[in-house]
C-alpha cells in the first residue's frame, strides 16, 4: 500500500481528500502545518502540498524536505500566474494543480506519479482507457464520454470487482463541493451501460455498483 502525505490547512478540503485517498487504497497522513511535516515525510511515497500554509509559503521549506528524502510532490495553490507554477516546479515539485480542482483529477495525478512507466492505460476485456489523454476505445472504436462519465468509469475500472457505495462514487467523481443526489449516479451508470453493453456494471442491492470481470 502506497502512503500519501497531505499537507493542507483547509479542513473541509483536507477531509474530502483524505476520504478519497483512503477509499482508493492509499494510506494517508494529513497535517495542517509545515512544522508537522518532517516525521511523516520519511514515511510517505508521495506528497500533496498546499503552497500557502499558516507559516507562509511552503516552497521555502521544500528543498529541505526533499534533501531528507526525494519524493514526488504535487503542489496545490490558488495562484494562477505562470511564474508561480514555474517557481514551484524549479523548486522540486513534480506537478501543480490550481484550486479549485476536481478530486478525481488529483487522484489520477497521484496514480500517474506512482505508476511505473508504461502503465498509463487501463483495460478490461474490449474496453481501454487512456488516463493521460482521456481517450476511450471500445471494441476498437473511439467512444465519446462526458467528463463525469469518464471519471466514473475510471473509478470502476481501476479496481474491478470492488463494490462502491453510491456515496463513495459521489465523493470520488463529484467531490465535496458538489451535492448531487444518488439518483445522479444511477443515471450515469445507465448511460455507461448503454454505451458499453458488454461491460458488466453490476448493481449491488442496497449498496451501489461494481465492475464485474
């Protein structure tokens, strides 16, 4: 099991990300201050780092942390200037995400940083997803999905046979800032079944759904 260190002082965002990461099979260490980072840095496999912490700009401390253990770092920030992103990457970060962001996109970036080269494609039977390009090929033909349909399918295909509750899927696909009803999940599952008739997306009565393989 890979370990993720989340450094984020926004409690609502932090709670949502911890839930997402743990439900996705990661061990998650969450701290809200720069002073709490070092013990967990040595235990982590990847770091999600909010740039603006109570003590100030976390980039000041990033070189020191990286000298203790080299880790892939994804910076979260509300700063939109290109110069800020370049500064973060030059300081040692691997990736940069602007707030607000889609939870599942962050999850995909975590997986991409931890994934060995050559594993950016996911496939089940005659369906193939390219996480990097969001291309979907079914029975040799390109299929167009909405953004949410792709995210929902990505969640299901990454862990075949795992049962997801409707609430888990809502959190992973729509995130904590959105509050659609569980009926929204049912409608999106229906659309996926219509587009991929041979794909066994199974209803688990009273719980949710799983992709059966």
